C-alpha cells in the first residue's frame, strides 16, 4: 500500500502568494481610518467620541458580517468567497465619492461599514486558509509571515493619507471665526474632497485583484476530510466547549481594541504633547508606529523559528503593558515614544492569537474563524471608550483602556491558549 505524499509548503507557494496579497489590501482600508479620524474631526468639528465612531462603524461591520461570512465559505468555498469579499470592499470604497459630494458624516460611516463587511469576508477566508496551506506545526509562523504583508500596507497607508487626504490647508478655530459662511463652506468642501482619489484608487485595486483570484486555481482544502462543516445552532453551542477558542475570542477582542484604539489616537496624542503641531507633522509619529508594526511582524515570523509562539506572545504583551504604563504615569517626551514603540509589540498579536485559538478545532475551523473575526468588534468599542474618557478627563487617561486590554492578552499568552474545556472559568 502506497503512502500518501506529505503536505509540503512548496506545493502551496502560488496559492499562498495570492492570498497573502489580500493581507496587504485590507490594511489600506483599516489604516486609512487613523487618517480619517482627525481629518473628518476637523471637517465636521467633531468631539473625540464622535470622531471615534469611524472605528465603531468599521469594526461594527466586521462584527455583523463575520458569522454570515463563515456560512458563505461553507456554501461557495474559499475562492468565490474571497471574490465576493473583494467586490464588497470595492463597493464600499466607491461610496466615498458620493459621500464627499453630499458632505454628510453619516454617509462616510455607511461607506466604511460596507467596506468593513467585505473585509470581514476576506479575513474569515484568508486567515484559516493560510494556516491550512501547509504543516500544522508551522501554522503560527506561516500566518505571521502572511500578516507581515498586512503591516507593509499599514506602513504605506499613512504616506497615502498624508499625500492626498491631509493635503488641504489647515485653519484653526480662530481663523475660521474670521471667515464668511461662504468661505467656510468652500474650505470644508475642498478638505472633504481629498478622500475621493485615494478611495477611487483603492476600489480599482480591489476590482483588479478580484479578477485575478476569480481566474486563479486556488485549492479548496477541507478542515477535516469527510466531516461536514455546517454552522448550525447546535455546532455553535458545541464549539464553545473548546476553551482555547473561547479565551482566544476574548483575547482577540481586547487586542484589536487596544491596537485600533492606540493607532486612532497617535496623531491626537502627538498634538496634545506638542500643542500647535499640524496634523501632517503629527502623522509622522503614526508612520513610525506602523513601521515598528511592520518590523515586528517580519522579525516575529523569524523569531518563531526559535521561540515558541505562546512564549513570544507573552513577552510582547508584557512589554506592551510596560509601554502603556509609561504613557499613563511618565511625563515629558517618553509617553509619545512609548506609543510609537507599541506598534512593534502589537505586531505579532493578531495572527498568533488567531492561530493558537483555532488549533485542534478540526471541522469547526471555519466557524471558529468567524467568531475570531467577530471579536474584532473590540476595534469599534475600545476607541469609543477612549474617546469618551478623553472628552471627560484627558487623552492620557484614555490609555487605561488599552492597559486593561493588554493585561488579558498577557494572561492568554501565559495560560489561556492551552486547550481546556470551556466549562472551566475563562481565568483558570
């Protein structure tokens, strides 16, 4: 009897390359939000809380679309599901053009919501797909490497935002007070129109990649041969018995909340630390934050060849807690540079939590992936909580939210990732 050929990563090079391109693409949509928050805050004269609703609309779309996306994968497979997600992303990006014409804040939120729904489909498909394209023992490293290209997109995005979206002249409230209503209207129209070109380009890229994926030959890999993967209500109850998944969903909620919350307020914190600094100059610190994120992703994939994924995750989570402690309790320039450094320590958290959480799920992998993507709702709630605290106390005190988040990630990295019945408490 002949033995079946071992699964090698070499045979999946082309599918991995195509799917990895998706990680780069959805970084554009996610990270432009960090530019949109101060930009639309200026245009519509928003509070920190109202401007943070940009993240609420975006990650709310992730939450609502995650479980339907998992069912969609089961019905039509990975390739068609990815194409559907890309087309939905392109639709959301194109909605920015009428939103800029109408100049209605709610329309921008709706466009972001549609775009996020498409990206949720891509996340549900791409993350588990990468873990299945090769040996199980290297799944965390493979997903970290794929996610590294997401960080490349994250680094490129602020340059796009600064060049296009933050290109308009910037006036203070005192200067606006001296202008006539017609001058103010013309100024706001010129500022809001800067979003058209970058989002039109993004829509074109999504459409082009959708065509490439549609005509490509991506292998359909089952989560466990011969086992159905329908997401029934009964299976949803059964999957909750996997303790590492339950704790992983909570950890992912807190991680995404911390990462998005910190990135959303980098520009605002820089302007708070150095009063009078223009947004375009403050965006420099966001670029450094995201460059650290990219370096951390690539180096993290390398370190995982020698250091176990949970141990490396616990080290990075501990350092993130220390950095946020500096923001909260140290004065001077140190807090701003601690925020910049947080980008590096956030880098490996999403893919590592994801890979550790879906290990040993077998036929429940797609459903587990949906729950992990749904947990991205943390990116909608935590920045809003930070904005609320900032409005009522100070932007520095708002960082108590990511401190709490990182404390739970540290627990997950130390103990929570270990497979255990979910009937045990989430803290045991």
